[in-house]
């Protein structure tokens, strides 16, 4: 069945401007529908609507597969679909998958069967397999050194990897490229940056040995079963396939898409993406894959209309276009918007700027190109008592805190039902106590915050468990500060309570600094992440770190393709904002050619490096 304009009847599609966008050229490809749009143009929303239209037209939901690029995107799509299908949670988890999950399902429809996570390995979850191989081959290996999925930061330090880790990094890079032969593997060594590998071992022999060892032990890395699905011509997982963030596909994933498109059992494929947001080049992603598929969908003719962004105003779009070096695939959401340098000359002024922007906008996102810059920024905020969170750094001091074992709530079978409390909740409760003692607040603590604080207070377990039971049995919405003080022999201040909480000293110090600083910032209000982790997210105000300390990487940007990839990365960073974007520098010792022209255009003086 060929999709027609009558299928796209939902108001949500019309507001995205896609009815004009998709009707300019005439009939689309009989199987393929493609949408290209910049940040905030509603691409994911449009794909979700396409799924709903399929279901409305009578297609069983089980016959649809919605493929995302990351687990975070998968969870977001499921959450959005739950609002439309509240009783379909179990079905939605089968329908919405990562591309790897869809490929695995496809493979399991053949003579191969890899059920659940049986035999699937990666360095983070199954490090023992990697160590076992390296011990057999007598290769140095460090389990703590891994190549992250969400950042190419480590590509700068690959030259320092132990040889075993370097072999795995090159192997992974090769598996992400379909059709490479051993004669091409030297390219992978150069691309990954492990130049010493050739001097110490034969890369081809070591990689072949690793692949043979996996085969002998029935082990698969994630890209292995993509290759296997292609090699055995596995059938598509469903008659209707939807692929989001198409620009992030690796060569092997793009080959899988082509195979599904040629499958006679596939009736329709919907794709959406933005070639200017292709920032996973270190994993083989190439914006030309989306451009090729988009041309195929429109018979070689591309619609001229640009969808309207519902996020980025005119000044931010203009700044992003200047960094990109070309016009983006979106019209601005409206006039105005702030796009300028952050007026901060040192750490103290930077911290104050973050606090002021939070007071003005409510949420602040800080985006850094590399992990080491992200950690530098985080430390500045940490030392100044600014609560914040990070998707990239899971062990951040503002993360959850373990509940003492004697107080861990258990179910009727004695199994723990909760093991941690939220640092944000603890901070909320302590701030209310502080306000109450200063006569500024009535002292009503939300029940969830009160519970999290009580779990950590160093009073007898019987006393604390009694207070927690009272909150539960009375179904309290709020817990009063007077009730809390009734547990103590005297009325301690919020700082005194924090000083004795049952948590690691570093966490206590973090809380105390935030209490002393004052204000109303909670950890989720300020985020600090890499560009790759922040992709797909948005905030009213975004601070983008510019500059480099890696001269070697800058030398690589003499290559026009490398420079274009760097420009796309900053384009993604700048377009996370819906109201204001500020550029700043911290610890950056080398100017960045990808943003130099923009910086020079914003002001006559060089950027302030904190």
C-alpha cells in the first residue's frame, strides 16, 4: 500500500509543516517515506504519528518495528507511545527496539538463535571474556579502559591503550564497516589512532585470532550479529519498519536497511533524520547514507521546503548555520533568541553566571566537546556548591546514595525493593529544614524527600523505621519539620544534620557546600554532558564549551571531511537551546578552527578561557 497524503491526517503532522514538505514532488517511493529536518522540527513526533496511523488503518501493532539508535531514545519513544496506548506496555517493548535489537530479532528468525543476552558480550558487561583472550594471546589488557558508545573522546588517547584493548578497538571499528577486507584494515588502525599497534603485533593476525576465538566459544559482539543477519539474508523483523536518527547509521547498519527495503515481505519503511547531525563518524556514520535514502524516497528529486523548528529561534539558527558553514534543514521557530559569548572571565564569574541563568530560565544545560572538559566544568561547579547531574559520568557526586543495609526496604520474600535514595531529594528536605529554622518556611517536607532523608539520618534503626512506617501508613503527602525534630533530643540545623548523614564523606561535603551556598538549584536543574550524550535533549539555555587542548586532533581537521564532522558536532551542541545559547571556554589552550570564525564574529576580543 502506498502512503498517501490522506493517511497523514493528524494535526500534529500538519503543525510540523511536513504536509507541504512531502507533497512538493509528487508520489513517493512505493515502500519508503523519508523526512529530513533540523533540530526540533518534529521528526520523532512524525514517526510516532506514522506508527499510530498504521495502527489506525488496521495494521496490528505486533507487525510494526520502531528502531532507534540508542537505548535512551528507545525508552523515550516507549514513554511517548504509552500516553497513546496505556495498556500496551508489554507490546510496545517488543515493537520499539534499538537497531541492534531489531537485527537480533531478524537473525533469530533463521537457523541461528541467540536468545536474550546469551553469548552477547561487550567490554563493560563481560570483561572477563576479553581478559581471557588476552591472557591466552599474552597481550596486555586493562579492563578499566573501554571505548564509550556515546563519545569519541577516547579516540584521542587510543595511542595509550594496552595492546589488547587496541586490538578490540580496531576490531570494533572494522565490524562497523561492511565489506572491509584485511587489506583495508590499516585504515582502521589509523582511524582509531593506535599507531603503535603495527610495531608490536600483526593487527590482521591478532584480529583474526579474536574473531576465531569468539566463534569457537559461541560469543558475539553487538556488530557481529548485524553482519551475520546480512550474511544469511535474514528476513526483516516486521512488515512495517520505522527507523529514527537515520543519519547515525554505520555502513553495516545501512546495508541492513537496504536488505530490508528489498525484502518483498516489507510493505513500508519510514525513516527520519538530519544529515547535519551525523556526529558518529568515529563509528562509521556518514551523512551521505541519509541523503542517498532521501533521494531514493523522492525519485532523485528533493523537496525544497524546510520544516519549521519548534525549538530554535532565529538568532540561534543563524549561529548554528555559521558554525555548520551552510544552511541547515529548518526554519527558525520565531524571531529573537540569544546567541553570544558568556560574559565570564574566571571560575567565580562562570559559577555566578550559571546561577543567574538558572534563576532566569529554570534549567541550564552545559555541553562540552570532550569528557575531560566536562569533568573540569563539573569540578568547578562542585567546588562552588552548584548541584548538577550528568548522563555521561554515572559516578557523579550528585548521583544516588546507597541506603544502609539494616534499613533497606524489603518485600514479603525478604528481597530488597529499594537500595538507593536521591541526593536531590535529600537536598530538598535539608533546604526546607534550613528555611524553617530561619523562619522563612512552614516546614512541610514532601513525603518522598522526607523518606530519602530519614533513610540516612544516624539515629537508632528502630526510631527511623518507625518514622518511615508512619509516613507510609498515614499516606502522608507532606512530613512536617516538627515531626522530624521530634526524633532528636534538640533541634539541629540543616548543616548539622548533613554533617552526620550516613553517606560517603565526599557526598556529605557536596551537600554541605550546596546548603552553605543557598539558592534553589536542584541536581536535575543543571546538566553537564558531552555533545554525544546531550544529542536529542534540549533546555531553555545552553552553554557550549569551545576550544581544544588536543593539537593532534586539530591537525587532523586539515582534512575537509574531519573539519566538516567537527562543525556538525558543534551544530548539534548549539541547537539544544530553545531560548539562549552562550559560548565559553575552560581549560582550552588551542583555538578551534571549527568555531573560530563564529567567535570572531561575535566579538572583537578573543574568547575568555577560564
